[in-house]
C-alpha cells in the first residue's frame, strides 16, 4: 500500500525465485487544482501480474468508498494498462507491462492517463513510473563473427566485432564484454556518445599462420543485473598472409543532418578511405558493418564510391538519429571502420490530434456555470515548435476551454444554459501547431441539453370567450383551450382541469378534457335562466414539482327562438273554464279610429326573437277593424253602421321575429251596442260554430229545465185557480198581491225565482257599467215576507242568491257586472 515520501514513490523490486513484485508505498504529490493540477504519481516495476495493486487511487483523490458509486470513478487512456476497482477505488494492473516495448531505451518510462469523476465532472492526471527489471539478456546481432587477420599484423591492432544489444536500461543494460582466454587477443569495451558499449579485439601478440591458421573463441556480453544476464557469440579468426596496410578513412566519425522528409535516393554522405598498398591489396570496397536490420533497410552504400543514400522513407517521430557503421575492405582483406552519426531534422508533417476522451452529455439546463462537460486530449507527434499545439473552440456556444497539464483540456459551461433556446450545442475543437506552415485538425463536440421543468404552461389567451346557442345538446364541445409548455417530455406534457369547486356544490355547467383541453357542456343551457357564466381552467405540466397557470373561460349563451309569444289580454282562461269569454262593447256611434281594445302579449326570448308584431287574421267584418302592427291596439277602421252585426269575433295573430318565427293567437269578442243592456241579448248567443261539447250539454240541460218549469207552472196555475175559488190557504200567503216599485232597481228579498237552479255572471270590459235605469226588472206579484211561515224567505240554488233583506242596492236576481 501507499506510504508517503517525496518527491517520488520508491521502485518495487522482484524478490524470491517466483519473481513476484512487492509494491512499495506510493505517494500523492498534489491534489488536482482547477487550472493545471499536479499529477498523482505511482511507481511500480514492470512485468507485474495482472490484478497487482498499484495504489489507493480513490483515497488519494479524497473519495470515500461510499462516494464511489455516485462519483463513477473511471480511467481515460488510449491503452488500458490499468484499471480501477469499482468497490474500493484501488488502481491495479490490467495488462502486461513491458517497459522495453512501451518506452524502448529511454532512461525513464511512465504511463500517463486521466482519472475521471462525475457529479460534478472533473479530471485528475495520474502518472505511473515503470521501473526496469533485468528481464532481458544481452544479445549479439549475429551468433558467429568471421575475421581475417594477416599474420603480419602488428600487436596493438584493433578489430571491431560489433555491439551486443540489451533492451534493459541503466544498471540492467550491457556493461562489459569477456573473451575466452587465449594468448593472442584481448577484448576492450568502448562506449559511444549515446552510451552504448561495443567490443574491440586488441591483438596483444603477433600471429603466426604456420603455427595456427585459425582461432575459435567465445565472446560474452554481460549486463549489470543481479544476478547478471549474458549473451555469447562465436569468433572465427582466420590468419592470412601479409597485407601490410589497412584502408584508412578520412575521418573516424562523420556527423551529418538530414530532414525527415528526404525522399528515397537522397545522398547523405560520401565517405572515402585510402590504402597505401599497391595492386589488388589497394582496391577498396565499402559496406555497412554490423547494424540492426531496420537500419540496413533505411540506407544503402555504394560499394565502389562510398556514397550513402536513403533507401526508404524516414520518420523523425520513429527514430530521431542513426549511427551508421561503415567499413572499408581492401583487396587483401583488411577492414577499417568509421561511424556516421546521422541526426534527423523534424519537419512539420504531423497534424495535431484531437481526442475527446469523455463527454458528459446531456447536461441539465440548470447546470451551474463552470460545469465540466467534456475532456479533450491534444497531441502532436512532431517536436519543438512543430509539436507545440494550441487549442480553441470554434462556434457560437456558451462553452469555454480550460487548459490542463500534459496537453489536456476541459470544456466547461461559460454561461447559463437554456434548452428552450438551444436543445444542443455544436462546437468545433480546433488544434493548431506552431510549425511553418502550421497544421491543424478539428473535432466536433455535440453537447445535448436536457430539460428541467423551468417553464409553466402558457395559455394562448388569458380570457377565452365562447358563444353557445341555448338548448344545446349535453356533451357538445363548446371550445378548446390550448396551453403550450416550452419544456420537453413530461415537463412539457400539459393536463387541464377546472379550478375551484368543493364538496356539496352543484356540479359546474361545463367540463374539460384533461389531455386535449376541449371544454364540453354538461347540460343544455337556457338563455332565459342563465345568459353567461365564467369558469377558470388550470393547465399543469407533468414536471416535479409541477408548474401551472390558469385562464378564464367566459361562455355566453345565445338566445334561440324557443318561446312562443304569450297573450296576456284578452285572456283565454274564462273560455277554457267554460265561462263566458270577456268582450268589448263598442257603441254604434263610434267613429273611425275608436280604440276598441289592446292585445297585450310578451315573449320570454330576447332580441329579435322577442320583437312582436300583430296581425288580424280573422274577423266577421274585416274592413271594420284594424290592428296596430307593433302596438297591438284594435281600432275601428271606419265608422260603425247599423248594418254591422251586433257581435263581432276577432282573431289576432301575435308573431315574433325569430327564425323560424313562433306565434300565438288571441280571440277578442266585440259587441256593438250603445249600452250594456242592449249588449246583453247579444251575449246569450254564441257565434256559430264555436260551441263546445260542454256548452251543448249546458244548453240541453237548460232546455230540459225550462220544460220542467213550464210544466210546474201549468200545475201551479191550475192549483191557484182552484184555490182562488176556495180561498187562499195560509201556506200560500207569500203569493200575496204585494208589488214592487218601479223606481226600485232591486227585487224584494222574498222574491222567488223560477225553477231553474242555475245562475251566471256577466263579465264586461273594465270601465264600463250599467246605469240603474238601463235594465229594470218587470213587476212580479209576491207575498209579503212576513206572511211566510217562520219568517223564512225563499232560497236560491245558486250561491250568489243570498242577499240582505230590504237592501235595495243588491238584487240577487239581476245579473251582476264582473270586472
């Protein structure tokens, strides 16, 4: 586990035969700052087993185990050498770590990546140093080396046998060479400027071909590991006859620079060697010495002229320098070597790369300013100014770019987001290097904005008005209200209902459909009962918490012509009850324009439906009367003449102006007479064709009663004749010879009427009365009331016949006027 030390974590070493690595403590160098935080560093040896612990990453980031599920700690890297435990937050090895394959011969090797946490999104840079272990033995490029050395070669001569390679670095790399014990040669270790070591054979004693024609020795290369590893090669030395002079190069070491974009065939250098010998021993051929195969593929040397040219395309980013070992061999077999150090010059041939490693999309529109929405990695394989990259955002969006360390950037919100204005933002990340000419690349970042319920529904109108004709069908649609919510999804899904109302109250006259906002009538409306009303409709969205707004719906009930005019005068109640209908008396001396009566009618409707017009549709004398079209006044159209019938029946039509028009009729009875007494005979006769069955029955009963009365009168007269002869008995004293005064308008109290048990009242128009002298009853014989037995007077079957005795103003037998 991690123990803190500064500035780096110590390197773990393999211990024991199994080669397992024990991790020494790791330390967190710095917490992540907002702009450019210090990376968190760990150090581990290479070749650890998968699942080996690297360090407590979550703890070093300040995260507790309880926070891990919500913060979603994860790693962002091109190659996932490491993983993080979702339960503990520990960093562990997930892939084989081969330092040589990852970093080559560089002295330091580290893997950098980002650790991402969410809610809020943030990035932390992590670096893991990979420490070298001695897992590679030195290795010669060839297993066998063949040398031809002239027997006359002087002691001290040196012969290059090349270098062994060791992929390890530091103390684990190649350190020394050993040569199998012999009496002629020793091996010396030479070091190049790049630190690599190669072996040279040094002749310590003159050769004698006659004693030994060839030698075979083992050359061993050893590294500095513990325990050291080694590699061997076989040296085959052939002793030849004398060739006194070996070729000599003009320089032992050449230095040359070459642009990486040099095409194949480009000449790099022309090396030259001379040989002091003559004849065939002075002929020199050029070639490359022992070098890696990938180097031999890149270059070629002309065997005769020593011109070195490019054979394959070069890449500065792949190899920044080459060391070419050139040899010159004369005709006698002597070989001389020189080195050509080739430095590659970088060309701005690599455009920057933009990698969007993490995008937190969608982002809620209420995210605070500065929220991290994306992590971006920018890199350029070139070096120097060609590899210096600047990144910027292109496009209109409320986002900004914040630089981190190691070419990383984070994209944060620069201002408040509003999904209703822009549901997504598209920006282009442009990376441009500082080369000449500059190269650039871009990547598009699409950021979606998720909805938050920050908008209440808005009605299209604050007050809706609807006009509905009365007598509508229950359930008919009145209108549709519409509220729009700028939010999306459930936050923008609007439901409607009526506001107000409580238990016990009458149900509202309308209802609203929750989804569509359609308002329906719950019952049929009646303009005469309710002309307008208002309800409040609430629109509410489906967000949490929900937002709502209200609108007023005013419903105006339109009148329909559903009420016919109702006639107030003349009334039809009397005629319907079997009574004598009211009548108007018009004197025969009436001139044209005389006001007979006024038809009074009302209509419960309104407007044109209540505008009434009057029309005379039936009259016995059409030319005698006229009816006011709008006033309803019945007037004489001409003077009344003696030829006109005494009783007139007028039928008036009262009509409104509705569509369709409704009407009612009024029947007016008019009697042409100078006085009421003159009019009464006319009243006894009903107009032909208007008798009802009840009237006919009444007339039949009346006729029978008259016949019975005549029969009884005949019997009474006969009885009186006989009693006259015999003298009147006391019981008939009421039939005495008392007479009424003609000056009196009333009958005596003891007057006995005829045998008919019926009475009737005569109704006349208001304001008309009979004078006392208009109708005088004829004098009838009667007996004094005091002569009746017990002082009782004769009663009448009609309830109207009871009067006070001796009152001259009330006569029960005279028909009374009823207004």
